C-alpha cells in the first residue's frame, strides 16, 4: 500500500521544481529583454556620438589638407561650420538645410588637379556622412554629387574629383588615413590636418621664394583640434610645428592698430633655410658678402649672424588704415652690444650701393656719353632726429622703392621699422596689455608661454578677413605644446 504522505511529498517537490523553472525562465526572458534594450540604447548612443572618423577613408593620399567637423551639439553642423574660417568655403556651399540636419559628420578636403603644374589650382571636395539620406532628390543646386554606400555624400565642382574619391572608396588608390596619426588629435569636434609633404610637392611646382620659406617653416605635418567655448574657440596643435626658437615674449603692450605679433622669430635661421634651398638667393648673397669684404673690408656674414640669430619680436601693421597700399613692420631685436647697431647702419648702405648703384654720365674719347654705374655706400647717407620720447632715430629713405628704413636703441633692444610714425606710436600706445589679453584664454600654463603669436582679425585687409577669426587669436608655446584661443576684444 502506497504511503499517501510520500505521494504528497513528491507532488510538492514537483511543484517546487516547476515554480523554480518558471522563475528562472522569467528571469532569463526579463534579463534578455533588458540586455536587448541596453544594447539597443548603447548602439543608438554610439551611432549618434561615435567619435570614429569614417570620412577620412574617402580622402585621397595626395590631399594637401583635411578639415573635419562632427558632433556639433546645440550649434548644429551648419552654424558651427559658418563660425569657422575660412568662411567662403562654407558660405558658397549652396545646399539645403535638410542635408545639414541629417549630417552626422562633415569634411572639406583639397588635392591638386591634374593640371596643377600650369594652373596651380586645387580641387575642393565636400564630404558628408549622413544619418539617413534625404527624401528629396534635389540635394544640391550648385555642385556635382556622388552617393556612396553607408550614406556617404560627396560634393565637388568636377567629375574628375568625384571619380577620384570613388576610387579611394573602392580601394583602387590609397587613402590619406594611413598617413594620419589619430593620437595627435584631441577628442574635440573640429580636426584639421595639413600634410607637409603634399603641400611641398604642390607649392614646389611654382618656383616662388615665398613658397619655399613657407614650406621650410613648416617643421612637420600639422594637426589642429578645436572646440567651441564661451565667446570663441579653443584649439590645440600637435606635432613639431613651431619653427622658431623658444623665447619669452618681451613686448608688454600692443597698439590698437596692429594685425600680427610674434615672438621668437629667428631671422638668421629663416634666411639660411631660404638661401640653402634657392640657388639664386645663395649666389646673390655670396655676391653681396664678397663685395662688402673686397671693397669695404666689411664682414657682412658675421654681422648678420651676430645680430639676427637671437630670437626677435615682430609686429606687422596694415597700412590701409592710413590709405597706404602696403604693410609696415617693427622688428625688436635683442642687442648684445651697441656696436652692432653702427654695423647694421653701415651694412644697409653697402647693400644698397650694390643693389642700387649711382648712375653717373661719362664722356668717352670719341665724344659720346655712357652711363657709369658706381656702387658707392656714401650715396646712401643716414639722417637723425629726436622723437617725442627723446630717443634718437636713425632713418634712411630709399626713393626708388618708395621705402624707408629706420631704427632706434632702447633698453638693449634694436627697434628696426619701416615707418617712423608707426614706431613712435608703438612706443606710446599702451592700449592692449599683453598680460591682460593672455588671461582671456584661461588655458593651463598659457600665462607663461615661451612663444606667442597674436592675430588681430579686425585690422586685416578686407580680402583676408574671411579666412581668419574676426577678433583676436592667440597661439602660445608652453612645455613643447602649442595651444590657443580666440575671443572678442571688449
């Protein structure tokens, strides 16, 4: 006879096991739903805020620069782009707002055209990574465009540029992505890269001395990261990109009308880079050095090295403010000894005698006349005057060039300038205290930079203003890193 208590016990055990399995099943189902929701949320968040740069994979390897913008936040991609220089590149991009709203990331790239050796033109190409493709087929009204898989949109003025980008996408030609080190970028919404090698290749097609100086001053590939901040932008450079020697800025005040200021300028190093890379400049310099030594027993090479190898301060002014179609400068050069100023004065006269010799009519034996060219340093005499501060200014007019060069000595510095009025104004105008201006950046260590560059966008020529911030821009070198900001001067 079966034990009824035993049967009840077995039934209870079955009931308990069944209940446990049901609870475990619901737990697994609930957990699965939770993880699905969590994964979906993470995927959506990643899709919206992914910092991976997918557009760089479309950039041809010979591109000169790459500008990218993503995760614009409350500003919006379009508004953020229009806040950045160079504005003309974005203002002329005639596309509808729907496209900007759907943009996950945006990039502007540039590479030389096939005929660059004769026309010196760039291909400007706009890249979009879209969240979804717009419903409208009329994406762009003024550009040719190409749609690639993964919601990539390419805009350009030429079919050849579109074809080249498509070749990169299809892995038929190399991408610039392999040349860029992402570690040099900060996790900020704006990235800008310039390839030194590609820039040199492009500029060297035009045998221009200024291009040579520019490419030699660029010490390495340029990486820039930027983000919007209160009333302006904050940015940081990475890489070995400051081409001058470290020197604590010596200028304490700047006048209201300056457009550019830089400390740490080593003119002797810059000139040597140009001389070594340009045979014509090298030959011309050697001629001046030989002439100075043979005719005047003057060592032009040694003077130039002793005077200009020390880091200097350079200030540039836009003469348009005084209806002059030129720029003016003030170079503030540390002076080891006062004799160097006298040697500088003599050197300028000797060089001008060689470059602009005196014309003297000469009658030959047959009664005809010829013009004899005489290299005479005494033909270029210096004059002196006392300025309102009681300082002696030495100046020399050069009528054939409609130029003037002048200098004065103050506090063991040699102030060399192209205009006495600008120089005198600089010595008396204390409108902008550099130490106060630096505080506007509020960057770590920025109050003690080893080098400093300041650009005043308000004073730039009208043709250049769209390519710079319309206010003050600071760049400072601190502990081997270049950082900066821009802000509105109140």
